[in-house]
C-alpha cells in the first residue's frame, strides 16, 4: 500500500543524478517514507517548471466496482452501522436465513 506524506510533513531535499537513458534512483529515505517497492508505478508531470513524481495505485479492471463513489458511500454507511451497533449476528447460516425470511413478511 502506498503512503502519502501529510502536507505538514516535509523531508530534506535529496539530490538525484540523471543517468544514461534518463534513469534516476529514488533515495531509500524517500522510498521508505512512501512505502515504495520494486515494480510500483509512478506518474511524472511538469508543474511550474518542476518535475513532480507521485505514486499511482492501479486497480484491476474487475475490481473497479469496489472503488466507485456509490460503493464507497455504502462502505462508509456499513462502517457507521457497525460502529453504532446497528448489526445483527448469527451463530449459523440457518439462523441468518430464517431471520431474512422473517424480515420479508
């Protein structure tokens, strides 16, 4: 999982050297701070004459439904229900099914 630094967190600037074929090495302190690992994807853009590189989280196409705004809203609502005890637990599947069938009536 990729971490991000909070706006108030800053690190001492680190010098990088541009190598053949445009390669650079990201210093270990920065990789550790952002929990970056080999094969993680990064995105580079130019902003105000500066190169800005940031981690990119890619989501498999078959998992995009989970990250839709609607689904995430429902996840937040479910978390709130759990937090406030608005849940029902069962000892087994038969009891859960019976509860659901009774609720239909």
